[in-house]
C-alpha cells in the first residue's frame, strides 16, 4: 500500500466505528482516534504514512512475523501496539480488519454500560 492509501483506509474505517472520535491531543501533527476516551488508533500527519494501533499480544507477534510491513508499535508499548508501514504486504482489507480489531480490544475493556457495541459480536464474521 502507498502511504496515503494506508492512512486513508485506516482513518476511513475509524470514522465508521460506533462512538469513535478523532482528536488532536498531541497537537496538529497527530490524529488520535478514541472510543469513550480511550485510544485505539494513532496516525502521525507526516509523510511516513504509518499507522499505529492496538493488537492482542499473541496476535501482534504473529502479525509481525507474517507481514514485513507490520512492526512493533512506534513510541508505544511493543507488547500491545503495532505499527503498519506502507508496503506491499498490506492491503485495504487487512488494514480495515486490524483497525476494527484494535477498536474491539479497547471496547471490551470499557465498563459494560459505556460500550457502544458488544465486542464479542461486533466486526466478527458470522459462523
């Protein structure tokens, strides 16, 4: 994926998610996407085209081993965050899936009354 496509795909999916909000708490250089005040996606507004999001620790290891363009989270806890960098191993479907999963991981940690969706069902394929 090209840098602008990676950023656009991630941001577009984030905007579709129930209760998601875009903020700039670190200044105009970063778009930060939150659900109920908790971060699930960070996009630096520079030319790198990278995207940082939450990932289950076991999944993040597997993703980094499988995809050359997924690395440990840039300036984040390397166990719980991954960074997607532009490259040929990523496609729009994977990016959309990873943003959705990051959102779900954050939602499942919210108190039940604050959850905009059921994290057990949201974004999962029907059996």
